[in-house]
């Protein structure tokens, strides 16, 4: 294994080292794949795939020194070559290569502070993994978070109280009771003002009639709802009083 020419210390230097090593491994698993495949003879000893900071890749024996200068790649990638489908084998090597790239990056980043490590991982995470490239899988997009606020203060979730006093979210309750998808609960109407459901507002459900209400319409705040074991809307409360 070629020795590293320098020891990156800053977030930018470590990320540059990561991208160069990744670029080398990327070529080994794509444009140079026939050459890489031929070098991984199962009849040979434990072989490793290295990506060097000079943008070259190498299939060779693991480092002899103990402990090694850097974290070592997966051993024996060549042994499974003829026992697996070629694409599956390349995907397996890609997964191990992704792990190794992260290990090297955070080996260099061990002396960084918490915020710097977080920034380093964010930079790394914005780059597709080798596994995604080799397997053809597209990166999964993150679902946007929905802001939830009540009529004056922020609330984590719109809530519904069950008879046992536990708080459940509106989407979950609608899934359980009506079989609707989370994206389809916008047809829910406030029993007081008739307004449509909005994730930006605090809502509360009646445990008697199962109707939904804006917290502001029935003068219930998230804090107040926490102390209610069984919520009855104004209409159901009036009915009980008459009875």
C-alpha cells in the first residue's frame, strides 16, 4: 500500500481526500471494472481494494504493520468473486468500499470538534455512495418535515385524545379509523368553523362524536390538552347537560 503523502486536518482537506479516494474506487468499479475483476483472482491470498490520495486504485495484500497506518479495507474480496453474480459481487465490494472511505475520513476527523465532524459528514452524505452507483439505486429523497404551530405558540403535533388519555396524531388516527392515507386527511373539517385540516395548526378530536376541531375554535391549547383525559366538544358537552 502506498503511504499517504500528507495528513489532512481541516474539514475541507479531509473531504478532498475522501473525494479523491472515492474517485479512484469509482473508476475501479465502473470504467476499469474489467481490469479490476481480472485482478481479484480467488486463487490468490486475501486481497483488498485501495483508493489512494493520488487518485489511483490498487488491488493488493493488506498492510503488514500492526496497527496499520490507516483503517484497512475489507479483506478477501476476491474469494467471493466466482461464487456470486458479477453485479452482486461488485455491489458487495462497493458497500465495503463505502465503509472504508468513511472510516478513513473519520480517522482523520477524530481531532475535529463536534460541529466540524457534523459538517464533514454532511459533505460526505451529499455525494452518492459507491453502492448506489454500482447497483443503480437512486438516492432516497428525504420527506419534507411539516411545521406545526397552534394559535400563538409552536406545537410538535396535532393531537387527538383517546379514552385512555394517550395522545395520538391526526394522521395515525385517521389511518386506524377510516383507512385513509396520511396524504389524504386534508378533507377533515373543523366541527366549529368548517375549515379544512392543516398541519400548521393545532387540532383536537372529540372522544364522543369523533369530530375534529381547531384548538383555537374550542379554546384548547396543546398544554391544556395534555391535562384532559377525555375531551368532549362543546356540542357533546351541551347535549350531556340537557340530558
